[in-house]
C-alpha cells in the first residue's frame, strides 16, 4: 500500500520493470533464429531494437525485437511477400512452436506464455547513414504496411529518447513505460513506437516531470489531436501513424477518450481527496495501480 501519490507511482514503476528472466527466455533462441535467417536470407547480424533495447519495456508485455540485417538482393521488392517467406522459414526451424505469425513489420515467434517471451524478427537491409543531432547513424529499410519498405534507425531514436531522459533526471523512460502500460492493460491498438516518439516529443517542452500531471497532459493531448500521425522528430521514418488500420484507430480513440476523462478526474482529486485520486488511477490502469 502507498501513503502518497508519489509513493504509489514509484511502486508502480517498480512493478513495470521487465524481469531479466523474461528477456532471457526469448534471447535463448537468438542463435537458432540467426542461423535460420543466415541460411535462408544471408543474414549477417541480429540487431536488438525496441523497448527492451531502449529501457522502456513493460513487464510481461513488451516483446524482444531484432532487425535481421540481410543483403537487399536476398529479399523481395514486395515486403509482404518477404515477411511470408521469413515466417515460413522460421516455422520450419521452430516446428514445435505454434502461432508463429506475420505482424508487420516483423514475424512474431512466441517462445513462452508472456508477450515478453516473444521474439519479433524484422527483415531489414542496410540503407546507409543519416545525419542526426547525435552524429551519423545507420538506417535500414524495413517492411511497411503497404508492401513497400520504409526507413528506420533504431540508433537515432534511442539516442533521442536518451537525451531527453537524461535532461529530465531519468524520469522520461518511466513516463513512457506508464503510457505503454495503459496501452497494454487496456488492449489499446496504438503502436508502441508511436507512443515512445509522441511522449518524447511532448517532453521536449517540459522542464520537470510530475508523473500524474504529465500522464494527464499526454492523454489530453492524444485525445485532442485525435491520434494524428507524428512527423518523426529525427526526420527518418516520415509520418508515423498511431495505429496500423482505420478500424484500430477508431477503437483506440474510444478507449483514449475514456482514459483522458479518468486521468483528468484523478488529477482533480490529487489535493482534495487522495483516496479518490488512487481510485481513478486504478481505473485508468485497469486495476493494476497500487492501492492506498
């Protein structure tokens, strides 16, 4: 139990941190995945990306992501076809693993019960180097949602988040984790990449982070702009959509409106009735927030 909101949020952040054992269950298969991708597509390396690589993962929910760097001439112009071929090769290698599936831009391999024990393998080929405020970074071509290929630079995006996290005394990454936790606990179909960039872009204008107030502000911002696409702050990935389809965006908007209302009510009660504030934050996080 927590005596104050600050204690409640610190406890909650501790609960969100992924366990090393979760990560190890997925990465234990790394070499087998690498051999499969090497034998079938000439893969030279697996590059860890995503929430685990960036320190913004959520326990039991964030999977382990890798770019499988392959020569462009071992992949196909149609990225959707490429993903199907990668899925077939991985299914053959891991014949006893069920539910291997394409989840653009990757192929998803569930190695355990929790999502965190799932590996996502994204076929990628080297695109070159791009100039960023953090120096030149590699970028890669990865599948987009229309059968083409889009630019992605995990190194640039990690550096961007790290810069703002350092400036804000290490409080940005926990803030991102909590926004992602809301997404996972309420099954909101917004992409984690969009949330990570959107929250970091919001934080550029902040001097300090106060978790409950900033969560409320972010939810209101997302609701007010109706999950509009975000121009990649690093100028690499173009316009980043919040959701993969229109149907998912409409579903997300409905859940977002409810969440924004709950966050506003929680903050309204932060001074006058802390018990009610805990009540609204528990609703916001679908029963996962610490009790008072």
